C-alpha cells in the first residue's frame, strides 16, 4: 500500500476556502478504484495548516491518481491557495488499510 501524508499551509485569506475549493478533488479521489482512504484534517496548533492522509492499494493506483485530470486540476488550485511548499511523506507499507492499535482499548466507564 502507498501511504502519503501531506501538510499544506494555506494562505490565511484562503483558509476558509481550502476544503470547499478541493471538495470535487476529494470526492473524485475517494471514488478511484485504487483509493484506500483520503482524509483531510485541520491542525489544532496552526489554523492555516491542513493535513491530508491518503493511501492507494499499490504503485499502479498511485500512478493512476497522479495522472488523473482531477489531480492535475487540484494541483493548479492548491498552488493558488498555499503560502509555502507543502511537506510530504510518501512510503510503501505492508497491509491494505488501517490496523487496530493494540495498546489502547475501551475501558469500563
């Protein structure tokens, strides 16, 4: 599985526009056959920072993603909304999705 984490710092004036402007991209990516997950988060420390966690079944699915029309359109959109070059982690990992964390389990309340 290809796992990707990206930190985007939006221009302060574009912070509230980030998710709405990328909604079509998000929905199109989630609909790709090789997409495992595609989830946005918002930093609690930096109001202008968005974190994207995404995974694709394999290298071929990742390649199809970056060659898609919606990816290319999103790159153009994001390039107009970012304050700096995003930070990225892109690795190949074992598995097919999220695993359960063994150390934390629900307790009696």
